[in-house]
């Protein structure tokens, strides 16, 4: 036993070591990719926001200065020097902005665009003075780039950015004071990402160190717990068997307790019936039908939960009935009730048949599907129970009125119909058949009449629908439920 214990412990340590190394490799690979993506995204952000914003502000400053200080004004020498000094301050921006390497203004002069980077030369061009000094060789590379984008700038008058080697940004902003295109502001910007990179790397190293320490501590803790678990294996198994036996006994006891729900006869009857279906499905459970039974048992279980929920609250909160999270197809609910409730109970009976005509254009509604179940099931049960001595055909029809945004659910049978006095309305406009404890059956106990009452209450009071019933000619009756969808 001791030999096997050490063998298992060694395998555990080896497995944990492999997991740690593998996790660290995966984390490192992911971090490198994330870091590269981070730099690219940061660069793109810098281009789209910082670089363009800087160039736009500079160009706008020049345009405003020209429009407010030079256009149509006679400037004396003091004013002239003040404007030139303002130009020089703007052109010296690259000294203040550590990422801005070059800045100049390509301005139209004597049938060509020349680079200007001092205030006096720019002032002379704008005021049509003859003597101008400029250094064309200083911005030779910028002149070539400007010639490439000049046509696009003149045509669109929009900012243009050229990126070289993924780190150098050449920005050209149209210079158009008073709406007249006179040239373009040029800026060369080389952003420095080293502080960001260093910060990211340092943070990653800290995280990696913490990760290794945490995993190492976890490995030691797992080793201790696993060793203790091996020593207590027999005791743990015995405890597990006892708990499982206790759980089975409690489950059986809970199922027996369902028989004591007679205080709410209607809810008890439905819960008992559906629980029986669940047990039947569990007995029929096989690998080839597990998905079908899983779906069916899920719906059964949710319906039982709804029944119990209704027992808990006399007046349930509205959000448990109508809520945007509910996406219910009425056609699907009707089909499930017929196939998995009534035909399952009475599958050997020939006393009734179902006929369905579902409108495929029915929209989804935001009502709890088990509320719709509690509305439809009692009506169908009403047709079967009240016509047990004859063969009947039950018809279920759904229609959608797109103009009025309304769904009509029609449930009818060709049985003996409903007594005329039950179709009369009381002072509140409710037909007597929908009143509590009113039934068309021969009353053998005091528990009848809940079905139609509950269906009407849920449909009208909580869902805001309209519900009525009428006798058909020559025989039978029809329940009409109208559901607004807007």
C-alpha cells in the first residue's frame, strides 16, 4: 500500500510540473502576440488621434492667424513683427513636441509650391512682398512626398498621412485660409513607444513571477490535500455511500410528500401527472434518445417549478409572467402539450382526436411558456373530461392578424357544448364558466371548477389578453383567446 502511495504521489508531482511548464509556455506565447498587437493598436491610435490632432491644430492655428491678422488689414511695423513672431512660434513647435521632427508649410508662390518654415518668409508670401528667402534642399524628401499627395489634397482638401517603416508619420494638412487652398502644412512625427513597451514588459514580468509563485503554492497545497485524501480513501468512500443512500431516501420521501398537496387540488393534479411522465422518461432513457428525453424532462421540470411557484404566491409578480427574456412560440407550446401530455395519457383511447392548424407566421411573444401551458391545458382537458361518453374531435387553430398585430388562438370541439347559463356574464363582464368553483361536470366533490378559472385569470388578469367561449352550431363549443403583440 505504501509503495503504491509513493508511486501515485510521484505521478502527481510530474503531472503538475508538466502543467506548469506548459501553462508558462502558452502564457509567454500569448503575451508576445498580445504585446505585438498592443503596439500595432497603439500606433494606429496614435496615428488616428494624436498625430492628426496635432497637425490639425497647427494648421488651424495658422489659418486663424492669417484670417484674423493679415487679411484685408494694413499692418504697421509693430503689428507686422507680432504676426511674424506668432508664425515663428508655430513653426518651432517641433522643439516643444519631442515627437515632432520637422514642420513647414508648402505654400503656393510663383507657380509652384515651396517649403517655408519661418514667419518672415510666410508673411512676405501672404502680403505679396517680392523678396523671399527659403531653403528648398532642407525639405527635399518632404517635397517629394508632397508632390505625390498634392493632387489628392487639392481635390479633397482632407488630411493625408503617409506611414513609413510603421514608425514614421508624414502628415499633410490642407492650408486654406478663408476657404482658399494656398498649400499644405507638413509635419514629420516619430512617436516614441519605448516607455509604453518598457512598462508593459515590466508588468508582464511581475505577473509571470506572481503566476509562478501562485502555481507553486498551489502545487504544494494539492500535494498535501491529495496525500490526505489517499489516507482517508476508505472513509471517504463509506461516507459517500451513506450520503448517496440518504439522498435516495430523501428523494423518495419528497416524492411521497407530493400526495399531501390536496389543499390545492388543481396544482397537485398537474404536478403529479407530470412527475409521472418524468419517471417514465427516466425508465426509458437510453443513449440514442437522451437528447429527446432531456428536452422533454427539462420542460416537465420547469412546468412543475412553475406550479410550485404559483402555490407559493397568491399574486405572483408580473416579471415572472411577462418579461423580455421570454421568447415563446405558441405553436410549439400547443404541439408539445398535445404530443407529450394528452396523447401520452390517452394514447390507447379512441374517444377523441386532435386537429391542428397552426399559422407559421406567428411572432414570438415575451410571455413565460409555462403560463401559456397553464392557460391551454385546462381548456383541452375541459373538452375531454366533459365529453367522456362520446367520440369528439378537438381543433386547435392559431392565426396572426398582421394589420391589427394580434394572435388568435381558437380551441373548439364537437361535443355537447356548455350550458347556456354558464355563458352569461356577471356584473364585471366575466362569463360564469370562468368563475372560481364553477364547473359543467357533475360535482362529486368540492374541487371542481378550477381549470377554466385559472386559465382565464392568467390570460386576462396577468397577461392582458381577452378570453371568451361560445357554443357552436349544431354542437360543440369554442374558446377564443386574443393575444396582442404590440
